[in-house]
C-alpha cells in the first residue's frame, strides 16, 4: 500500500477511534440513501486527508479547489514516490 493509501486508512481508523464511525454508519439502516450518505461522508473525509497529503510541498491546499488540476496530484504522487525510492536506496 502506498503512503497516501495508508493516510487514507489511518484517517478512517482515527475517525473510528474518536467518533465510533461504524456504529454511526450502521445507524442509518435500513435506509439505503441514509447509508450511502454516511458512507460518502466517511470516504470524502479520508479522500480529503489523502489529497491534502499529496499536495504537501506543492504550495497548494484543498482550499484552493477547484483551481487544482487533477493531473497535478499524479505528478506530485510520482515525485514523492521517486524521492522515497532514492531515500530507501
């Protein structure tokens, strides 16, 4: 798993530790729309943390959206990955 992938999952773990998200997500059952809405909130939060991580060092932030070109995230990810490989070598 990639570092930003770990950050995404760590966000879920921290939210669960502090807010008991599994119980919160299940509380919407059996309302399909409610379940989807709650799952979307949780995934959106973790995605926001991951994108913020990817933007570190770029001088940009999620607050700059929608001005961020999605291709910039790929370039930033590749740059971090190459930098990490060099450190590990």
